C-alpha cells in the first residue's frame, strides 16, 4: 500500500512543497512516481518521515537530520529513543502542571505557597546554547531527555554523586597528590565513568572519547563556573592534569 503526496501531507500535517523539498535533497525519496508524475510513499517512507518530523521538533537542521538517519541503521531502535524523549517530556509537563495546580490552590484558599514545589518541571536550561554550539543539538537533546526523565530522588542522587566527586578532587589537590599518582588516577578513572553515564556525551554509551575528556578538562580551568567545582583555578588545573594523563594512557 502507498499514499499520494497529498495524502501524506495531510496525514503528517505538513505540505506537499515540503515533501518535494525533502525529496530534492535526498532526505525522503518517494517510493514510486506514477505515470502522471504523482509521487507516492510506502510504509517505509512514512516511518522515515515520522523520524524526520521528530528530529525537526528537537530543533535539528535538515543536514543534521540526514546525518542522524544515516547513522541509525535500525528504525525501530531510533524510534525507541525518540519515544523515551517524548515520555520524559510528557512527565516533565505533568510535573509542571501539578506545580501550577498547587499554586492555584494556594492562591484560591489562602494557603501557604511552597516555594520548593512551585518550580517542579521548570528545568534549568541556561546552558542549552553553549552545549549545542560545542557538541551539537543531538547531544543536548539526548542529555536533556535523560535529565528530564529522572525522578526527583534520582536527580538528588546524581547531584550528590557529582558533589562527592568534586569534594574528593579538592581533597586530593589539597593533600598535595601528584596528578600522575595512584590516588589522582583513580579519581580520573571515576570521573570518566561519571561522564560516561550521561547520554549525549561524545562516545556514549561506550564511554567518553579521548578528545572529549581532553577538551572538557581544559574547560575546567578556562571557565570559572567549572573551576568553582574543584576549589578554584588551582584545583581545576590539578583535575585537568590528572585527566589528561589518564586520557593519554587509557583512552
């Protein structure tokens, strides 16, 4: 069974012009062209179009979408990843709606406003543009969907894990550990495992790439926002040196 270009445009909420453009750039070819010149699309083309539209909603450009489709050999696996993002977004919106409902109830009844509950679901995204610029829109979308999909308890656990890692780096630097010493290299291995648990990290899920670790370690020193996590520029330089040694040896 196949569908005409007009049918597909109507079903997908797009236009025939957009579909023809997708065909002209090789993004979505019609499965056949009739003797009358009309374009027709089969089930496989509709699956591909669904993926294109999902990626468009994530903010990817057509060139990026083409690369993403070329890299995803299994359409079902790719759609499962999209579904996970949609589920995470649905949960975020549900949390946001519950927060607004609680605020409305407090305003209407004169009850107290619970500040810690008012912004549930209003997730912090001030670094979005920076992440997109450095590592691409797909990396941001994957990491953002992962974060939004975590429960409150899972977020607290992850933040606590991150804080302990930073504190251990500060303690090691303060104790005068050498960047290539056993203690610092054990911390570097732990740090790399921590990075590898974040979807969107270059190299995920097999582990962060050497280039990513080296580049990120330089950012720890160059960017005061990162350096604060490691006790300032001196501590961040210690982390950078230890990670650089680990990356050169192990990655």
